[in-house]
């Protein structure tokens, strides 16, 4: 109940963008629930609708604006609703956004949970570190840092979230232990650049040491590290991958390009040779490692020769997972002022060609994996009886393919041993 003894508000929250945003949303939901709100309502039944926005690149901005407009329309056709917009979009565009969205009741940035609680008609307070998970109960994201010091020439993250700020190891480990007590079995470790974790602390505490400490939590089965940077991937981290049985043999390594001139203009602080060498060392020292990467296509000045070099590199390196994105000229970034912007029709053609090459590689890799025995974490039942949707250590939640497991007596959150027996497009089929 609120201070005025009004009914507790029903709250609907839409979380857009990356997993880091999702953690912010989970913390806010816990704060609201602690203050007396009823969270988890559908948008039609909600008294308060909150949109946690993404403002990273133009398509994400457009999705955020479109989502806000859809929710605003609900307030005109049904009962009056309080509409709150929060997160990266207000943090980046501020007053400009407020002028564009006059029908929104409250627009706040990244660290305004108290203001949101008040706008819901509740008294501020509650556990800032508590979370109501929006993931399956057995999987949770663990954010170890915020912000970034890399200052890549195309990236808006420092404009939105500032410089690198690492959380204390003690706080991270306590949160991980709390999550384990709640039934989590897989921790997905995230940050803007996880390989820079701890370099800003008074006493440096490298990420490989943190991963080792996390692995000592008895109930934890899998640790998955995302958002690493090739310039900061240390030999000690490779050794931790090789020796830590709980650390998934899965490396998320956004390279962004392979042509030296493009890498230099991006501010990536690595060369093509550095990237190839790192992947070679990982594959030599970490048995059965899967490597995921992302590339930005059409960066200013990208020539046909640069793109062909990238294609040749993809064919040679045979990534297990690959995402590709069209370059967006983001305001206030150095790259937006670079000459030689690549025409959109050229970018789209290059994207299609790259993904066709990668599709062939994935299909060949999947066929070669048939007959192998793997461990699969079961996420949820499929629509078909006796089939479960799961993931191997080589498949991260939300971004990669899945493994369909056939079997009886299975349940969500279990890790089962299964034989790979078939493929379905990018996905795998296994028998428990």
C-alpha cells in the first residue's frame, strides 16, 4: 500500500537493448516490489508502464522510440497510465528527448530508481543490489563493471555510461552467491569490456582472478564470459580458460574488422596479426573452444580490398558464431566525421555476402559435430512433446543458436548428457 492507502500500482516494464540493460531492469523491479508495487503486469492491465531504452546505435534508438509510441497509445485507448522512459536514450539525448516525447510522464537516465519509485506513488527505499530475474531461473547475468575507457571511434558507450568503473570483487562474489542460493546454475559475466575489469581499482584485480574465485562457489556449474577485447586478452586469462572446468569453453571476442587500416581508424589497438595470433593461442591451449565474434561492415574508408580481406579471414578462421552489423554514423563520435562514408547499398551487399559465407561455415561445423556427446543446459520445453530447448557450453543465451534435446523425464535447469544426432538450420538436435 502507498502512503495514501491507495491500491498498489501494477507495473509493466519493457527492457530493450543489451544484457547490461536487463540487469538494470532487474534491479529496478526488485526496488519497486520492495516499495510495494505489483510487478509483472501485462501492458493492458498496468497502471505504470516503464520502458528501459537502448540508445547505442540508430536502429536501437528507432526501436526505443517506436516502443514508447506503442505504449503511449495504450493510455489513450484504455484506462489512464503513467508512462516512464528511462535508461540509455535519456542519458544520451536528454532535453532533446523530452521535447520529442511530451506525452511521457517521466524521463530519467540510468541512475534514477528513487525518482521512478516516487512516480509510481510509492516511498523510495529498498535493496539497490537485489534483483528480480527476467531470465530463466537457472541462468543470470552478472555485471562486473560499467562504462568503458577504450574510446573506439564509432562507439557511444562512453558518452552514455562514462569511463570504466569496476565493481569490487567482494560485492560481485556476494551477488554471485546470492544468485546461486536462488537456484542459478549458469552465470553470464558481462561488462562493456570484461577483459579490462579491475584495472581501475586501487588494488588491481584482473578478470582471470575473479573468474577463478567465482568457480569456487560450489553450486555454480557454468561461468560464461562475454564482451572481451582482443587488445586486453592476457595469457593469464587463456590459462584460466584452459584450467578452469567451470569456465565455458566459449570466447566472445568482438574483433569488429580484420583490415589493419580499418582497425587503426576504429581505435581498436590491435592488428590483423594480433587477432589471428590470439585465436590460434586460444585454440591451441583451450580444448574444444568455441569462438564468437562480431564485425562492423561499411566503416568509413572500407574499400573492396578491405572487405575481401575480411572475407578471407572469416573463411580461414571459421568462427563458430558470427554477428555482423552495418556501420552507423553516430553523432558526437569521431568516426561520424570521417570522410569516405560507404554507401548503404554497398554496405548491405557486403553484409549479405559475409553472412552467406558464415552460414556455409556453420552448417559444415554442425555436420562435423554429429555423433559427439555434449552437456546441454535445458532452458525450457519446446512446443513439441518430449523436446526441450537447451544450450551447450558453445551456445550463449539470446545471441546464439540452440540445441533441441529429445528425451523423457527432463526438466528446466538440468544439465544432461546428450548425443548430437541432427541439425535444423543453425540449431542442433540431440538425444539425451
